[in-house]
C-alpha cells in the first residue's frame, strides 16, 4: 500500500512538472518580438524593426539637455565599432524627464549630428512613460508583452538590449554607460 501511494505521488509530481513546463513554454511563445513595430524616424520616414532581424539592438531613450547626454559619444562609438558584426543602436528622443528634450525632430537631428556625429538611427520623439507611452516602450517595459520582465523607465539614456530574434534580454539604467563591459561583452557574444 505504501509503495502504491509513493508511486501515485511520484506520478502526480511528474505530471505537475510537465504542466508547469508547458505553461512556461507557452508564455515564451506568447511573448511578442520587437519586429512587429514600425515607427517614424526623425525625418518622418517609416522605420520597420523587421529589417533588423538577426541583429542585436540597443534601444535607448535620449535627451539633449541631460547630464547623461555625453553618452551619445559612447553610443556612436559602439555603433561604429560593432555595426559590421550585426549590432545597431536605436535612439528614441523623449521629453519625459524635466523637459530635457524640448526640441523639434529637426532640432534634435541637428544637435545629435553637430555635437556627437550621431549616425545610428534616431526615431521620432516619443513618450517613454505615462498614459501616452509609445507602444514600443509598452513592449519594452511590460513582461506581459516582452515575456521577460517589467521595468520602469527611470530617466534618460536607459538601455534595452534586444537579441537577434527580437526578444528583450536585459535593461540597464542611465548610470550604466553604453561601453560598459556587460554591454560590450553581450554585443561580442
């Protein structure tokens, strides 16, 4: 009787483990990818994230009048260094923090080029938090959409790492520089 009870309990645990694994796998399958998004760049042209399939992507919310603004220089440097190896940076100007990005798209484009030589793709100015949060940032910040984690955009120059399959990998806050070892090592993997 004892052996029968142990066998039934063991089978039950195996069954529960199988169900749990299936639920985890179905959640991973349900997660959306970055490739579903089309946005406008600073020049009003459509930018389709599906064109980045197979590339690693660093997405960053930017601002021209922020203490972290000099990170543009490091973003440009890693973009130039690793773009031939399937890596890109995508910038999203946002005015969500202390009005540190008050300019128009044209002013932002001019500022970035003139002061930092930015050549990586810069998108249309958007909102990265609040009721008017852009759909792409809803994806980046909500586990129910990205399948990995919830996060809040705490400040300008927060970084989101996206793998070659379009899935969120990690989030780094503003104080982590674009050329930090953890980011560069991820790019080089």
